[in-house]
């Protein structure tokens, strides 16, 4: 179980991101807790530790199932977060803040949306199929594509405006995402 504990990302969720469960799901959770409690209260034998760990793992797996279901059934709320995330990124780049504060991180975006980074990351992954970082990078590249066509700006200027400390990091990411360098993209269009 110690090797798999990292798979239970909900341990780093904030209290306000609590699991919303149905009465039927609550019954399942309570049953698991009763089994754990019962096993703890029994006389210890060579099977106690294994059974307790198994019941805890079962409880955690049910929690994962219920969180996954929650992301589906609360889709309307999740869409709202996605819309606010998109708006946050647009405003961040339009305001010129990136030039002074650097690239927006997943943790920064989550904080701006009043969510924990893990919950935010899980939500974005469930809604879009992409990680939050990939989503940010896609938005960044979309912004870059429009800025690249301003002939009065060098590629270094564009990189700085987007929040990159070093232009070659921008070039590397741009090529990774588009298959061509910023200069190749500028010249091809």
C-alpha cells in the first residue's frame, strides 16, 4: 500500500473539495470503516495487519471510484471551472503580466481559482483529457502564434512577453508543440 499511496491524489485536496457521496455510497464507506474498526478491536494475530491494510486499500479504492463519479456528475460545475481557467489564462497574457511574473504554473492557476493543485489537475484531466500543464502550454502556444506575426518583434521579444526567461526555452517548447521553430512558423505563413 505504501507504494501505491501516491495514486490517491485526493489526500492533498482542500476541505472544500470534499467528496460528495450519495446515500448508497455513504453506506459502502461506513461498511468499510466498520470492517476496519472490527479488525482493529479483535485480538491481534498473524493476519491482522494484512486484513487491516486490505480494508483500508478497499476503502481508498472506493473513494477513487466515487471521486471519478463526482467529476462526471458535477460536470456543470467543472465546466464553470474550465471556463474560468480559460478566462484566467487569456487575461494573464493580455494584461502583459507574463512578462513580469513569468509563465503561469498549475499551482498559481489553481490558487487563482481557489482550488488545490491536485484537485484542479484531476478536474482538468477529467474534463479535457489533457493535464493542466499541457492545457497551459497549449494556450501559451496559441498566444505565441499570434504574436510571432508581429514583424516588429523578434522571437526573443515574443518569448519575453510570454514569460520565458530564456528565448531558447520558448523555441524548444514551440517546436515540441508545433513541429517547427518560431522562425520557421513565421516564415511559413
